[in-house]
C-alpha cells in the first residue's frame, strides 16, 4: 500500500500528540512533532541569551540549528522518541510551560517559520509519516494525503494538560494551566504567519467526550481506506 503523508493539527491538549504517536506506531510510520522543533528553537535561544521577542535574533538561532544539523529525532527500542539538540537529550526540557510559551512566541515570526519550513518538508518527503502541529495541513504539507484537525473544549484540554504536568511533578494549578492555554490559543490563532486554522479538506474531530482508542480507530480506518485507494 502507498505510504502516505498524514497531518494532525489542533490546539494544545486536544489529544493530537497522543493520537499522532499512536497512529504512527500502528501504521509503522515515522512520527514528526513539528511543535517540538519550535520548542527547541525557544530553548536554544534561551541558552544563547537571545530574547524570544527579537525576531532577527531567533531566526539566526533557527538558521544555525538547520545549517549545522544540531537537531535530530531518535527512536528508542521501546518506541519512545527523543529530541536531541547538540547531542543532548532535551525531550523533557522542552516540555515545560515556559518552553510552551516560548515556542508560541518564536513560532509567530515569519522569518523563523521560513527557516524551519524546508527542514520539516524534508523530514516527511518520502511519505510514511504522521506529522503533528498547528499548520502542518495548511502550510507545511498542503497536499498531504490525509488531514485531521483535533479540538476539544478549553476546560477539557486544560484538565488534560494539568494532569500531564502534575504527573511530571511540576507545581501548577488548574487555573494557571487554563489561563496559559487560552493565552496560547489566542497567540496561535491570531498570529500573522501560519495561524492555527483547520485546513478546508481536513477531517474535523472533537475529542472532548471520546476516548483515545475510539478516535485512533477512526483515524486508522480513514488512513487505511485512503492508502488502498
């Protein structure tokens, strides 16, 4: 069967990361988390003492990461994917609320997005990939074979994120988690460059009251039907 390019977009907490990983594993596809790339840029900028609000400076960091091939994704034998920057595993470091805010800020810059666009396309050029992010079906892979857009109520998404952070022993409150999620939604949907929006040909899926297993089955059936056709 044809190996497809599959995109899964949506706001934070919608379930897209969990579902993208699960779908990639089920299909034996590569899982590409484009949001992790922007988190890495935010982290690398912070480590280089570059302010997140300085578009030119952050774009320089993104350009350097691409040019020197400082970033790579590695898959462990147990299926866990690691994000490696400069030979250091930064998988946990980029998942803090601070890096979420940083990624949202730096990803709003057109110059930064342009620096990273071809990198993302190259990673999925051969198909057999599940790409997850906020503009993968609209900008990165506008001609993807199958597109999905996940969403859920803000309260449900905040609850999921809150439980995820608590499980990592982070000191957070539900109220702060909801506020930060709403703030990021606002930045992502209102940014000038590649805003968060559903592609016109994406399948819209509300995950608020549906289990991960049920949604995964829906995704897999649609993908398998498309690969046969």
